C-alpha cells in the first residue's frame, strides 16, 4: 500500500463552517473557519463550504489531486450511507440534500458525511480521549444533548443511522417537556436549554436578583448562570448542580447498557466545570454496576471544536485503507 | 468446508438444566430437562449438567465424536472470553468457576459459555423472531429485567461482558429501590418483582380483597395479580398496566440509543399479555423518535424457553464455521 494521503475534514454547523486538512495521523496542515450564513440558503452554503475547503488546502499547500477525499460532519438527522442531509433543524430549508454528491461534483474527489456526534466520537477515538478503545460512548453536552457510539472501533449507527440519541433517555416520569415531544428526557433536564429554562423561571420568580441583573432584558443563558454561580449566587449554583445530577442519572443507564471502555464528555457545557460534571460523574459511578464502573474511563473530550472535522477526516482515511 | 456438525446447547438456570442437541440450522434432535438442585453445590451441578447433555445426545443418537461442541447459557455475571462463571446470585457458592474448562475436561469437546440474555438474543437472531436482522435488542421480562444486544450479527458484550443491563436504566428519579442498589430503575418498576411488591402493598393496604383472597398466606405473585385482573379486579389491573407503562418508558430510551431493527420481548412476563405489553409498546412507539419507530419491528420472542440453549448451540456452530 502506498503512503496514506492527506484528508480533508469539514464541520458544517448551523453558525459556522470549519475545514481542516490533516495527515492520516491527525496532524493538522491547514484550517479555515467562516460563518455558515445558513439564511442565504443551501447553494450559497455549499459554495462557501467548498471555498472553505479550498482555503484550508491552500494553507496546507496541497492540491485536489493529492487528497484522499473530504469528510463532512453534519448536523443530524442525516443518512451517511446515502450521503444525504435529511432535515437538520439548524440548516433551514435543507431537506434531503445529497450533500456528498454536490460537493463531490464541485471538487472531483470522494466525499462522505457523518452526523456530528458520531464524527466527533470517531475523532476522539482516533486522535483524542478515546485512543486505544474498542468500545466508547461520546456524549456531547450543549444546547441539546447528543451522542456517538463506537463499537469495535467503528461508528455504530443502528438501523437508520439514528443510534446514540442519548439525550432522549427518559429519567423523570412526567418531567418537563422535551423538544423531541416526550417528557423528562435527559436533554429536557440536563442540557444548556434546560439550564436556561430553569434560570428564566428563577428570574421570573424573583429568586435570583443577581441572575436577573446579569441577564438584563435578555433571557439568561447557561453561561450567565455559571457567572452568577461563580459570584456566589446559590440559586444559580443549584440550577447547574441539579442539571449535573440529572446528567448523572442518564449516564447510569448509558454505562449499564453499553459497558464502554471509555465514556467521553464533550461540548460547550464542559465550560460549567466541576459544578456540573462533578455530580454527574459521581452519580454515574455510584449508580452503575460495579464491574461496569471498574472497567470504564470517564473523561473529558480532548479535541474540542476540532473533533467533528478530525473524525470526518479519519473516516476518509479509514475508507482509503480498506 | 465439510458438512456442519450437530451442536449441543445447554441452559443452566438456578432451578433447572435444559440441554438440547440441534443441527446447525436449529433443528432439535434431542432434549433433556432436569432440576439444577443448586443447593448440592458446584460439582454436583456440573455432574448433572454433563449427564443431561449425554442424555440429550442419547436421544439424538449422536456420539461425542460427532458433535462440534457444547455451548452453555449461564446466569450472569460471567466472563464469556475466559469461560468463567463469576458469581451468579442464583447459583450459590459459584465464584469464578472455570465452567468451560471443567465441562470440556469431562466431555473431551470444545465448550463455550455466554450469559443467558445474550445467548437468548443470539438464539432469536438465528432461529426466532430476529432472523435476518443485523442489529437487535432482546429484553427478557421476568422476576428481573435483562437484555441481550446483537450488533452486526454478533453479541455485543461491551468492555467486560456486562453490556445490555437494560433493566437498570433509571426512569423515575428517587423511585423505589432496586436490587442493583440504585433507585427507580426499569427493573424496580416493571419487573415481576415490582408487580409482586405493588401487589403486596395493595393487600396490606386492604385495597384488593380479591388479591388477598387469592394469595392467602403467601405473598402475591405476578401470576396471581393477572388472575385477579382477569376476574375484574381493577387494582390488579392497574398494577399490571402501570408496570407496562414503566417498561414503555425504558423501551423509549433503548430504542433511541440502539436504533435496532428489531426489539424482541421475551421472558415469563409475556404471560401477562396485552394488559402489560399493550401500554409498554404504545408508550415506546409514541415516545421514541419517529425514524427509529419507523425502522424497528417490536415483537415477541419466538423460541420461549429454548432460546438460551439454541443460542448457545448457534455460538458453537458460528465458531466452527469461522
């Protein structure tokens, strides 16, 4: 087999496009970041994505003929097998878009796509906190809560590429309504949205003057709740700890179902630190089976915002090496 | 490759040993059933297991030299890779027993073991309700609630062979205590034990004279609750429906995590029929993601009490064909 070629990874998000060129070993040779401007519509976004890839390739000083292909991490739901973005809520107007075909036509190289949480899981497996694992579960903690599952070193997508919806384990019967239509899901209790909802209720109820002052006229975000907690606001502190507690109850189920070698926590809510992750990890360790706890490494993600793009790039490398 | 040889499957349970000889296609050629008499200790039980296998082989008219090996379905926890039964609660005194070695020494053929829920899942995959699937989840509903997971046609055991503890998803925060030490697990709310506990409370509280009469001096079982419900006792009816409701909440999480092609429900509680399974399946279908629900077949197990032994036998066939 010849020397593995450089690969391109793209993280296509609702607000930004991030492209990188990397070696098969994950060394980044060039990058580009630009706003998605999703409101300009599908074709404009795809054009910008291709421009972003070309820019990263320019920085890496590689040509189209030299790369093995382009892997794209896209918001779910999508269908990796057909290469179609089926209808992501944060890319308005995208409905059954054959993204791999369109980008492949524009660039003349092989293209694949994978849903963002699965791509990030694969990135962490190859270059981050999951190196050396066969089975791992990656949980992304942000506005929502998602997950990616790696089994035997490969992404497990399930029957329709929808596996890993870890935010939608029910943990509180008749709990708060969730975006999925159900009630009491992990996402409805432990996500950034859940923290913001509880914070708004605290402001409305006059229970946290500090949070009210920090937020001003805008609805309070998870970040603001952390600020208030750091400044000693006990209500804000409780909101974050409570969310961490619920996350922990969800992790118990995950650990008992998947018995993974590593449980990797990623996403923006890592910024909430120990106030959030402390109770989550404690409850997970206390609640799951002893053997399962003994055999799992619970750890934070290492690749940050690059996980999705690096994972998508690694998928291209893996395909080339088959 | 030569003609696949007949295989032996054994279901070693806390109360009975069931052995069968089958063709690689799952046709049963001979069977034996006898009590485990676990109280007589490990060596007596292993002797009885070997006798049972020999009896089934006699009925099938095959000799030790003609079979490919013996697969044993054992109560968890166990370690299939090392062939060790680590410490099943219903085989008292068994602690780190090298069962495959002991049976192999006694019989002079290859032996493997697998935990009972995983073996049953594998049996259903090959010969029962899961035929043709790549990914399936099998849930066993009895005194406790367990599960077996098949991914890409193979048993998924996780890091330590403990994956699939589906009964230990938390669905009710601060719910009733569970045998696992946690609270509010599916098993604590939807199992035979949970139904019996609620029934005992109803009898104690004087809420179900019919159940009290049926039970007499003994604690009411799930079976008695069904009898009372069938005779029109509304409290008993509610106990079963409520358990089904909780089972449904657990199934939502399972479906959203695994996105399986089939969800197979097995075990003794199937006898509770629609009163139990009706709400469970309805809630699962309503609560899981549309795509996941569209792509899953939710179905009852087909192999009944033979699933574990047939699955263990199929594992021997699969090993022979590798």
